[in-house]
C-alpha cells in the first residue's frame, strides 16, 4: 500500500455522477415507485468503487470516505442550485429524434477510431495531435483535433 494519503478521485467522480443522476430523476419523477431503487444504486456504485480502490492498494479508507462525501454532496447540490420555479411539462419538450442521435453517436465513434488510428501512426514522427474546442462567430460550439509539428 502507498504511504501517502490523497483524495479518492475515482470514488468522488462516481459518487458525483450517480447522485447527480438520482437527484435529477427525483426532480423529474416526483413520487415514482422506482425512487428508492435509484437512490440505492446511486449510493451503492461509489461504495463498490471505493471498496475495490482500497483492495487494490490505491487508497486508504479515509481517502475514499472523503471522496464519497464530496462527490455525493456535489452530485446532489448542483441540480438543486440550478433549479428554477418553472414547472416541467413533458408536452412542451420537443420530440426527440433518436435516429439522428444514433447517427451522431456513430459518426462520433467512427471519428474517434480514425483519430486513434492516426495517433498511433504519428507516434515518434514529431507530429502531435491535440484536442480543440471553441465557439464560432455564430455562437455554435465546435470540437476537433489539431495536428502540430515542432519547428
């Protein structure tokens, strides 16, 4: 086991994600029969991550307890701090076009595989590949990759 204690990041991130999802489910589905199960899973998943991090010798128990507490707090508080008083009406939500979403996921996955392929080919050639994000003058976000070569 390591000799230095540090914050349990894996546990904190997992707790943030699961507690955030449970809080959003709670907000959009008041009185749901599934709510106890959702909160139970939200509490159990980071606990399992913490257990395996301790077993792997990566963290002390106290590291994971702090990570769990911070992650759960952030996961619950962020949706609560961003609430507004407007009532959610499902009829006002525009129809979801799942085929478009599936195409977008497919294109993104293909682009990721192509990028990974070229990244492996570039290794050792002096050319680097890095992510790029931004916003164009019309206000739309974009992302991609940038090839660079040191002079």
